[in-house]
C-alpha cells in the first residue's frame, strides 16, 4: 500500500478512493451500502467547515461593532467639545452698539 502525499490529502476523496482505504470487511459493507458512512462523514466535514467560517465571520462582525462603538464614543466627545466651544463663543459675542442714525 502506498502512502499519500500531503497534496493528495488536501482534496476530498472520491467514494471509490475512500472505500479502497477501508479494511476488507468494511469494504464489503460499504459496497452493500450497509451504512452510508462516507456521505455522512463528508457532510459532517462540510458542516464543520461552514461552522468555522461562520464563527470567524461572527468574530469579525463583533470586532467591527466594537470599532464602531469606539468611533461613536469619540464622535460624541468631539461633538460635546464643539457644542461647548460654540456656546462659549455665542455668549462672548456682542453686537456692536447701534449708532441711532439711519
């Protein structure tokens, strides 16, 4: 029996390749379709991969939400500073005295 290289293990096995890796008694059961283990294993692997991708995407979205919250907090601080400056400028602003002549 030959050993498989790492490039061969990176692609999914076909059903016949998978069956050829089984012991003879299990091969017979697989040929009789006694139990569709291969299909179940492949579906389980695909679900696991999708689950991991979903978890990564959720973490990415959570990080984006945290960043947006921080940005909003910074903007709120800047807005309050700008409001304070505008109020200070408005209170110190005086109209020039009117001369009374039109």
